């Protein structure tokens, strides 16, 4: 069973096809590319819309929100036109104080809530970006109990990890897992049927990459987690592939 990279931005990689071919030869056969804003949705669709290995999401990332009040009209139209979209996202909240891209909390929360509403209506999973915002994200999910999805690049303790899992969400494990003891502890203890493996390529490189190809960092993350959880890499590869199929239907 081939590996599934649940969050990567191959549309931002100039030599994406070569990197994907290299990764596919290593056993990774599927990539989920989240959407960040309408212009990016179109560009990703143009580049990869005919590639069965690539699965696309669409959403308004908190870094790229319009200044106008929350309006999911363009996203609704896009979903109507692109029936194979597998998720709404990347959506969420980013309260990192030093980020020049973050806008007012109230504005972010209005857009996040509107997109959760749409996810409920369309019965689509969400891809959640959460930075310094787990409490507010969980509050929003409490008001949208039907929503499922994945928390991209989860960083936090076991208690917060289980708070998401108890609400039906999955957690994405990427390179940041190995920069935080509390996060590593969480991923060693949560149920394996709630884990996805991601690279966030070309960003968020693994602390000890063994290749210039960021897509291959997927193996380093999976193998290290398998070792710590006392599982075989084959078992965990198959488990996260089943998890991705259950969540995204692909």
C-alpha cells in the first residue's frame, strides 16, 4: 500500500513532477494539496487537476483572508464546479503575534466559522491550520459538532490532542513533531487510527533531512513514529493510508 502525504504544497514546487516521481519510486503515491485562496485554487487545479495521484482541497487560509466580511460565495461556486474537491481547507486561526500575515482575531474567527458552516452543509472534511489557537479552534468545533477533518501540523500536549480526537478529528504529524517533547509524547500515545503523516513540503523541513527532496521527509517522520510506537513502518504506512481513505474518501 503506497504512502499518503496528507498535506503538501507541491503546487509551490518548481520541479514538482520530478520530486513526485522520486517520491513515488520510494513508495509515496498520493498527495493532498490544500487550498489557500481562490487564485491558488485555480493554479493548483490547472497544474494537477488531471493527476490522479494529487487530491485537492479549497479554502481561505487565515494568512490570505480578504479584508471584506466573511463570504463563502466564491468557495461555494468553486465546490459546485469542482465536484472532486476532497476537503475544505486550509482554514483556521493563526494568533502568532509576530506573523505579518495574521489579521484581527475577530475577522479570522468569522471566516473560520463561515467555512465550518459550509463544511457541515457539504459534508466535507476540513483541513485546520491552528497556531496559538487550539482553545478557540475547539470552541468553534463545539458549535459545529458534525464537522470532521484533520489538524494540520498539530503541536500540543496529549490532552489537547485527545480533545480533537474526541470531536472526531485526525492529527497531522509532520516535522514539527520532533521539535516539541510534548507533541512527540502526544503522537506516541494517541490512537494510530487518528494519525496522518504530512510533509508540508516545500516548507517545514525535517530537522534531519536526508535528501534535498522535501517530499521524502515523509519517510523520516513515519519511520521515527513507528519506532517510538513500537510498530513496523509497513503497519503504520498501511494504517495512515486507511485513515486518509476514511477521512477524505480517496
